């Protein structure tokens, strides 16, 4: 992946929870909050939900290896006038 959407989403979730608490009594309480957020996100990822579906890519790659032309390659070229 080229973007940092996952990191941005994590930071947003931590900020959202931090706004509820406002003032932390000590550093350990911050660690507990961040740890709880990380555990919750890890549980969501481990639940088996597919966030990235690679089936379309593997189908394209298999066609490419077999030498099958894609739909875009079969379309006639449009000549530029001018």
C-alpha cells in the first residue's frame, strides 16, 4: 500500500477516545488507552474480515500469463484527428 490511511485512521480513533477523557492523570493511563485501542483494532483484523481482496488481481495475472488480451486491448483504437 502506498498510503497511510491505516495509520491516519488509528490516530483519529486515539484522538476520538482521548477527547472523552481530556486530562490523563499519569503516563500509564495514556498507555492503557492506546493499548486498548490497538487491541480492539487487532481483534477486528483477526476476525477474518477481508480488507483487501486479491482475487481480481490474481485473475488478471493468470490471464496475463496465458496471453489472453484484456477487454481494453481488444477495443479498436480511436484515431486522433487534427
